C-alpha cells in the first residue's frame, strides 16, 4: 500500500511541476543553474537501482537538449526537469532533515521520472557513445 501511494504521489509531483519545468526550459541561464544545483544534490542521495543511477545521465541529457546538441521529446525533458525542480526547489513531502525517511520522496520522484524518461535516456546514452 505504501509503495502504491509513493508511486502515485511521485507521478502527481511530476505532473504538478510540468508547467514550471516547461517555462524553465525556455531560459538557458536558469536551467543551467538548476542543473548545477542538482549536481551538488546528487552527492547527498544514495544511488539505489538503475533508475537513480541514471540521474547523472538525465542531467547530461537535459544539458545537451538545452544547448541544442541533442534532440529529445520536449515532454520527456519537461518531466525530467520537473523531477529535478522537486529535488532542489520544491517543498518536500517528507523533509530531508529526517534521517533516511527524508530522502524517500526525493528518490521516489527521481525514480518515477527515470522510468518515464528511460527510453529517451537509453537513446541519449547511445547517441553519446556514437558521438565519441
């Protein structure tokens, strides 16, 4: 029951942040600032499972999209940005200062975005490999 609530709540969080994410994508300086904040925040989050392991790739994909190096679905990019906004900007459902539990909502939202963006992240990884 708790897992279902977490997944549903994570999806709601992503949907709630979509408009703000789409606006932010239009401002390269603000999105670059967000990505820098996320890279700092990543250091605090334990990497559990492949969804969270893809977080740095998600950040890289957004950066490549913003610089127009990589074409991606705008909806997928907005979902990824929405998750990153939650991670660094929005009020947490569970405050981060609560040991262990404080990261559950962050992890849930990032995992939901990573699943939604999974095929695009895999395509991005392939694109990077071919580019190298």
